[in-house]
C-alpha cells in the first residue's frame, strides 16, 4: 500500500489570466493531520476545490489512493473517498441526522425506506465516535460544531479516507474546538487523513503533523510541525520579498493635521478596543493575519458595519449616523478587498465605473455634465495607464490589475481626504503591484491620509510611515519609521500568539 | 504574421464583436418591431391604413407608459406587480370625483397612488421585503380599495369637455396619447441616461454592494423607482378612464403588470438588474400590441395570439441571455 493517500503534482489553475494556483505539489500521508496555510488569495481554496472536484485544474495531477483522478463534480470526489467539510455546510436542516448522513443512499426494504436500519446504522456511527447525538432529531436542532461532526459522520459512512476541513474552527468556541479535535484524533487512529485549513497558529501547533504553506498561488514547501518554529512559519507565509525595487521615502507625519481619529472601537468578537489616528499625507499600515480584525476595522470606519462602542472622528468632527453614504460625503474612500463582489459594476463601461463617486460633483439639477464626465474618465485612463480598448469598454472585460486601477480612479476622482486600501494588490501581477504602490506614494504627496491593509509584509514595509500590528482584534504593537521591517512585524504577531496559546 | 500582429487582430475582432453585440442587444426590440411592421405591410391586407396605426397607438400606449416605470424597477433587480391595481385605484378615485365634477379629487387619486408606491418602495428598501411580496401586498390593498369605495361596480361620469379633449386627435391625426407617451419617453430617456439618479439605478442594478460602498444612497434610489412606477401606472389608468368616461374597478389594469414586464424583458432590460432600456421597453410594448393586432387581422383567435406573445418573450429572453455572457 502506498504511503501517501493523496499526491498533488504540478497543479496549475488560472482565472482570467491570473494564476491562482501555480505549480503546486504536495502529498498527504495516510492518517495524518495536514495543515494548509496561507493568506487571502494564496490559493488554498482553489487547491481544495480542485481536490474536491468543484474546479478542474488547467494542468497537473491529483493522485488519490494510487490512482490519477479527475473528478467531474463534488459527488464524484465524495464517492471516491474525499469529503470536504465547508464553513457553510450543504445539509438539510429539516431532515433528521440519519437522513442527512445517508442522503441519497437511503436503505430500502420491500415496503419502502428502511427507517429502522437507517437509524441503527447512523447510531452505530455515532457510538463509534462517542459523541452524544440523537440521530432521530432534525439537524436544525444542533449547533455548528455538531453539524460539522454530523458531516464528518457522513464522510465516514462514505468510507472516506481523506477529509478536508475548510476553517472548521472559525466559528467555534473553545470547548467546541476541543470536541472537534477529539474527533480528529479518532479519525487519525482510524487511518483517515485530514487536510486542515485554519488561520490560528496555536491550532496548527496543537494538532497538526505537517503543514504545507501556500503563497501567491505557489507552494512554499511542506514541513513537519515539530521542525518549524512559529516565526519560520510566519516568515514563509507572509514574509518573502517579491523582487520589487520600489521603496517609498518615509515621512514623519505626526505633526500634521489629523484626518481620522479612532477611539476605542469594538465590534466583538472581531475588533476589541482599537484606537489610532491618521494624519494628512501619512501612510498607516494595518498588519496582522487574516481574521485579526484588519478588514473589520476598515468596514467600521467606513460605516459598512456599526461598532458596539467607540468613536470615529473625521477632521476633528465626531461622526454620527454612519453609513457609507455619509463616509463618502465626508471625503472618505474605501477600496475593498473583494474587487468583484464589492467594487466593480461589471456590465457598465470603464467610464461609468470611473466617475461613479465623482458624479455628484459634476451635476447641475441632477443632470450630468457629459463633457466633464468624458474628460475625467479620459484623464484617469491616461494618468493611471489603464489598459482598455476605449472608455466605453465594459469593465468586466479588463484584467484584474486594470479593474483595480479603475476602482482607484473612481475614488481619486472624488478628491478624498482619506483612503482605505484593503489588499489593493491582491490577485494582481508584479507589474501591476508596482504601479499601485507608486500610486500610494502619489496619494501621500497629495496630502491624502492612507490606511493600508495588506497580507504581504514586504508591501507594508515598502510603503508605510507607521504600522499598527493587530492580533485577534486587538492592537498589540506600533512600529514607526525605520523600525518597520518584516522581522519586527512578525515578531510582534508571533510573540503575542505564543502568549495567547498559553491561556 | 508575427505574434503581436495576430494578437492585435484578435483584439480588434473581439472589439468589433463586442460593439456589434452591444448595439444588437440594445436595439433588438426595435429591429424585431421593424421586421414585424415590414411583414405586415407586405402580407396583411388593409394594414397600411391610418386607423390601424391609430389603434395600435392608443392600445400600446397604456402598456408602454406602465412599462417605463416597470423598466426602472426591474433595472434595480426588483419587480412591481402592483401597477395594474394602481391603475384601477387611480382611475376609480378620479372617476368618482368627476361624477361630482371635483377635479381636486383627481389630484387626490394621484397622491394616493403615489403613496402606495412609496409604501412598496420603503418595505422593499428599508425592511428588505422581497419586491414580489411587497408589491403583491399593495396590489391587493389597492384593488380592494378600488372595489370598496366604488360601491357597486362601474363608475360612470359625464364630462363632455374632458372627453372631447382626449378623443379629438391633435392636428386631425395624432391621438392625444401619442403626445403623453412622447413626453414621458423623452423625460425618462433623459432621466436614465443623463442624470445621476439614472446612473445610480443602473449601478445599483449592476452591483448593489458596490453601489452602497460607492456612497450611493441605495435605499432612496430604489424607493424612488417604485414611486415613479406608481406615477406612470396612474397616468395610464387615467388615460384608460378618459377614453370611456368610466371606470370598472374590477377590470381596469387587470393583467397589466404582465404586459409591462413582458415589454421590459423584450426591450432588453436585464431581469436581474442593470441598464434600463427605455426605448427597448417602448418598442416591446408596441411589438406586443402589433402581434395581437396582426393575429386579429389574420383571423387567428385571441387564445392563439397569447401563445405567439409567449413565444416572442421566450425568444427575447434566450437572445438577451446569450448576448449578455
């Protein structure tokens, strides 16, 4: 028998020209718990989706149990023996636990469905794992953790030899995590391998045997957990420098006017008591792993989410009645991390996408000044070197990098005083990244306060005047000027992680 | 041919295809309308008579008017199935007032119908109730109100001045409806293509989340769309009333929402939200009426002309779906 249950060789997958997965290879041994780590856009979910039959790879091999596989859909993978537990589970709340476990495979007797046999089979699965679940109860009566376990039971009943868990612990509390880990131990002793995706370092160190790290769609290697320190892991995940020579000259903006002050904002459990200020022309970085609260803070400032408590002051004025509409009228701009879902108007022209926020400044009695509209969009297409066949081209036809430049143009055209950039270079090729970083320097020169969120530490180091380090929703450190380097950022995150692991 | 040259050619070809596709989807309804007109000119006896066009015009106008408002609502990704009842309620209140010669009551009917539009808009935008449900509710209320306040059925008034104004063609040829529609279409075309409000509607229909983050007051924009829809329903209802000097509260506007939706879909406004195609909707409304008329003149029973109508709607949907990918 092969040692590896799963072997991935040279997997490639591109979406609209951007490599999501780039020559990724790794293997999973029988009965091991294998962590898959990486920041947003590193390619984890794409790899998982290829393994579980949702996406088709452009090239490369997936070898499962000694056989090369190409599943045409998720069902094919499931029947072969690979089950995936997603964050949002595909189960039917109104049906009983047994029915959910045996969905599509009900045992039949001469008179119809053999309920007795089904419940008995489900009960024996439950007893094997020693979890207290009444199999006759409807699924809806159970919480997230139990639902995940029920899904795992389904996987076991399908004779799965590999179970993929996509951030199973993200919405569980401590005791539930413990329960799940107990189950994982039992799977392990039964020889079932687990691919475990998480952003919590302590979980990786507590339960996983090996880890594969992905970054920018590439594999950074597979390591035994016992031979890799937390610091080394972080370095591989967020540290490596892209060969970009550009570096912005830092400035000390402490003396300048404050554009934004954030006082003790909380939105439990994502953000806890965070305060900072942002000066005119300053580039302030928010560093921290995914789930550390960086995006959540941005959303609160912009009025997308309402905080539990705390104050936000813009230009020394306290903001009440906060919605994105208010934020924009106060001169705030927000380039979100999800370009497709929250940024572009796909079926509208490049021109329309550029002027969307500036329109109110080019209307009289509600009527748009068409000449100015054309001028402004032409201006930005030229200034930001947006590659498009014409201003009337639909924005969805543009590449990711050019779409991002369109969205940046949209915000620039409204003359903001403050811009929040959440992962502005995500999914963009190296050349595009460089152009966007140069733009950040341009914002600063124009006196715009920039709040810059990035998973890539080197990017923060290159561009920021000041960096605030976040961990589990709290600000745990601030770095200034030449103290900003990858090592000190990672040390700040890792130190606090280790402290956190003890309680 | 080297590589860059080939790439350039490919790019140009795809740009051309894009341009062709864009104008085709935009004007598909107009082209279909032209084709049907041509067919009828050639193969339908007595089609080329002023009366035929006059008839088509007066009939299609009520659908086209309601369709203008529907187009706006559908562009936001919503739907308004209360337009028929809004016509009925507006025309009923107006007719009752005209019985006693009270023109202020006509203004009241306008305000009442608009208020129901506002209600549906607020229910949809602020309380996140599905448009289908919120407008269904207001549809029932309005139809019920119309029948309730009219007492026993048809309300007939006598106002020769008003009637003569509406049934006398202008310049001896053009029905008054023609001008009402012309003004409405021009106004709506400008609103959609030249104002910030029109832009916001399209942006919201494209991507509601992005619209919100771009600072667009999405609640206000969507609410206004339902109010405008109610307004056009009222105008259409009044036009129906003045032609016959009476209102049957149980009949006026029945099934109108279906025709208006059909006209909008044929016109090329994406049912999931997006660019409101005003001229497309007008062409769609005329196309629907032309089919009924054509069937009629060829002695095809009404029941079958309904099926032809359905066929056209299906073809339109498939066509727009294919081009929009």
